[in-house]
C-alpha cells in the first residue's frame, strides 16, 4: 500500500491551488497545514522558480500563482488522477 503521508509534490500542488487568486503567507500556512519552517521552504522554492508572484502590500505580502505555476498545478493534478486510477 502507498504511504498516506503527503509528498512534496502534493504539498506544492496544494499551495499552488490555494494561491491562484492571491493569498497571504499565514493563510497559506494554515490552509495547507504546514509549519512556518515548511512553508518558508516551499515558498522560497516556488518564488525562485517563477511559480508565484509576490505583491507587497500593507502590511503583508500576497502570493499569487503565476501562469507557469498553474501549468505545473495542472500536471500535478493529472499525475494524481493517473495514480489514483
């Protein structure tokens, strides 16, 4: 049987899905059920690769999934569908 814990790809997909319309870091953290340290790793990884764009606002930064991130999310969802069949 396959391990029921979330994979890094699954977590990244969840974060990309959550931030499609823009979301604050804290909201992503709570909705994705991640620790602050985990969230920092994933956000840094995603921003460096152009999967998120950031918009500075008062007082927080908003993260929004880019077109590249949406394309990756579609691939992740397709992979999940294929594996669950």
